[in-house]
C-alpha cells in the first residue's frame, strides 16, 4: 500500500521541515510514504476563500488516481485513538487498498466539494491545529500506528 | 495570571527545541509563561513505572504553590475545541487564578496520585501524542487561545 500526505503550501520554518523529515525517514521503514507540498496558489490573498479552495482542489486532484482511497483531515471528521487509527490503517492494507491518500487543506481548510466526495474524514483532535503543524502531528501518528501494528516499544498505553 | 507548563525530561531534538522556543517567544506577548523541564530521574530504566511516576511527582510538586490551579494533560481528560479552550483560559483569568499550571507526564504518563488530586484534566486529542511533542502542540494551542481572545487573525474557523 502506498500512502501519500497531500498538503497545501510550503512548510514554513526550518524546525518544522526538520521534524517532518524525521518522521518521513522513520516511515520509510514501514511503508511507501510520499509527502506532497502543493505550492500556494498565486495571489491567494486576492482570491475569495471558496475560489481559493477550488483552485487548491484542482491541484490536489492531479495526485489522485481512480483507485485512491481519499481521506480528508477535517475537524468534523471521526476522531480515533492511536490504537483505533492503527487498526484503521491495518484494515486498509488487508482490504487491498493500493493508494491511501490523506489530504490537509490550506489555511482555510478543504473545499466543500472534496469534503463531500472523499471516502472518509478523520479529525486529529477537537482542537484546531495549524495546517502547518498538522503535517508533523499526522506523520507522528502514522508512524505511531505502524509501531503499534508491529508491537514495537514506541507507543506506551 | 502566570502560566507554567511543567514537563518531565529534556526536550529531544533540536527542531523540537526550536519549535517550542518559537511558541514560548510568541506567548510572552500575551501572558507570563514559564516552560519547565524537570530532568529525568536517574536510572529511570531500572525503576518500576509506578515508583518512577512518584519520583517525578516529588519533583513536580516543587513547582506548585498552594494557590496553583493544576491541570494535568491526560488522555482521559476533557477534550476542548480551540474556542472552548480559549474560553476556559479566559474564565481562569477572570476568576483571579494566580498560577495556572499545566503538567505533562513523562513517557509513562502522570502518577495516579496527581491525576486524582489535580484540579482538572484536559486531553489534547483522543490520540496519544509523544510526551515530547505534546509540549509543542500544547504551546501552540495556548498561543492560539490568546489570539482567539484578542480576536487576532491567527485562528481561522
């Protein structure tokens, strides 16, 4: 199973880039993982928010295949414990999912169209995290879920 | 109101130290904030987990005053949205709380004694975050809560 995390905009700040790189490296031991940063839409400050999200969606769609299982990270999505999230990942692997795609929106979130048409929605928390930090937080959880599936020491319950 | 975040063990990794520093700096514009790292207990690998947590509690107690309002970050605590967390912080300020103390445990969490005797428990998520990354995630939320209270642009809903 190939896993992709699609994000909007360059990662800001060298410490965040380093943190993301660390979990990206750790993930390579468990799965084929790709971290995608779609460049910010030009003149985004002058575009109405809904139009901006649509333009971002057009870019996101370039990374989706017909057989992609697309999951939006959205605060209205389902919340999982880390254990349940690892079970979720396992089920996707066992059921033969080839492309598991997670999408993090830009600063204003994901377009309504994608939210209504994706395969699933998950929330990392009731709290709103910055769309920048979500990258790091999500990748740590994805890494954690693989260590849980492999019964490794990283996760303490 | 003075806010403290008490954590166990040195922060690992220069990127995480930098990220924490960034939010620590941002917080100084809004409140008196202190980030406390209690050094790891010596030989912690050879101490039974419950004994280790008790030894950590002894160190934590050195930073608590009688008038401290102590909140444990614990996965069984109450979850808040970012807006509700900012309201929670505001209520603490308005009610004249002098020392608002947040405690993050070590790798194995917080001692049962403190969990049972603290003033409140909050959870950042149903997911388990590393006790290292919780520092960063919490400080971003605390910063976010002050920007919400000040009606600043950082938080988009």
